[in-house]
């Protein structure tokens, strides 16, 4: 011991069977046994690793869902929702301890927005995740025009934003201005009594 109270572990007298001044003397002095152990530490490490992996997977799923739903609101029409849950599968034996293992399973569900109340006919379904369907809301509106309005809307605005779009009617050969509003269901009105729903 020096005057400061500090004891240099390299200067201690070695225990029988250990070389003097070994860099690992502290490990031998602090451990309950210097043998191979009972496997308990390995079992705890496996469980801890499994828990960390499970938490990481759940965080990734939550981040993806949060970003996909625009900040936590209701799911937009047609958006894919992935739900991941874990369930005990079987047990793995590590040394003398039994460690439960988990297996991640996932289920994918498609949620579609409800049809608009004034829908006369659904004209298209792109199968996409955001506003995949277009429909006509009056007899004066043709399906080819409804699809043209949908394309013009996506060329002009972000989904859910109000927009003034100009769309071509293959039936009349003319262009018409349509004012689009709404969030989960976009309603576009204009032209000659035309109504188009995007949902």
C-alpha cells in the first residue's frame, strides 16, 4: 500500500496457480468462482439478447406505422397496416437453465376507406395504399373523366391537400377545372355538374 491508500493490484502477492502481476487478477478476485460457471450467465445473456431484439423489432414497427399514418391519426383509405405480435414458441436449454424463446409472427390487414355517400359508380382501383379508388358522383360524370381527375390531382397535390386541377375528358374531348377538397375522401367538383370521389 502506498501513502494515498491506493493498492497496486499488480504488486499483490499472487494466489496459488496464478502468475504474479497478471492483468486479470481483478477478474479472479471479484468473481465468485474461477471455474467454468453453471451456465446461468449464458442463460441470462440469451434472455437479455432476445428481449433487446424483441424491443428493437417493435420499435421499428411503431416508427413505420407512425410515419405511414401521418402522425398517428386514423388510417387513410387502403393503407396497409402491419401488426406484429410475439408468442412463446418453445424452450431452449442452455447448461442447467431453461430459457424461453419467442418467435415473431406478423399479420397484414388492408383497411379500405368507406365508399362516399353520393357514389354512383366506382371507376377504378389502383390497388395503391393512398386514395387508390376513383368514382363518379353524378350521372353527368364519366368513369374515364373520374380517372383523369384522379391522375390530375396526384400530379398537382399531395393526398389530403385541397387543389384546383384541370382534367381532360376523353368523352367530350374538353378540359375541365375541378376543385378538390377533403382528407380521407377527396371530393372534386366542377365542369358541367361533374363530381368525382377519390378514396
